[in-house]
C-alpha cells in the first residue's frame, strides 16, 4: 500500500517553516529526514510514524493516542505510530512533527 500523499503534502507544508529536510522513500512510506535522521514518516499503513527516542516512547504511548511502531511482528524501539485521525488538524500534526524533530536532532 502507498503512503497517504495528502498527509505527506501537509507534512511538507509544516516543514517549509522549519529546518532543512530531505525526503526519502522508505519501508513503503515517505520519510522526512532532519540532520540526516528520520524525524517522521508518512506510513504505508496510514498515519504518521514519529521518532520519539527510546527514553520517551513508553511515556508517550501511555499518555497520548500514539501506539508503539510495529514492523511485521517486531516493535521498533524509540518510534510510535499515530493514526491519521490524531493528526487531522495542522496543530496536531505540527506537535508530532516537533517531537520527531526534537528526537532526530538531540543527542
């Protein structure tokens, strides 16, 4: 399944006001890289994949609508999946992108 092109376009709009970003097709989705690291990706399964860092992942899953990112049967540490309904507004999407940027550019 292809990624959500409308979501990818919305991500681009938000990144237009932020740091330099590279786009790369990865895992059937479209990844947005900041400082050489993936910050977020429009998922092939729908929704947004967000780099949150291993230290924050558990808390984010517990306190938000995000769930652990899964590839096949494997949980990917330091990443979450946010369903499209939870990034439907520009504000919601921008908040998750900020989390991804912070995680990609820290440490």
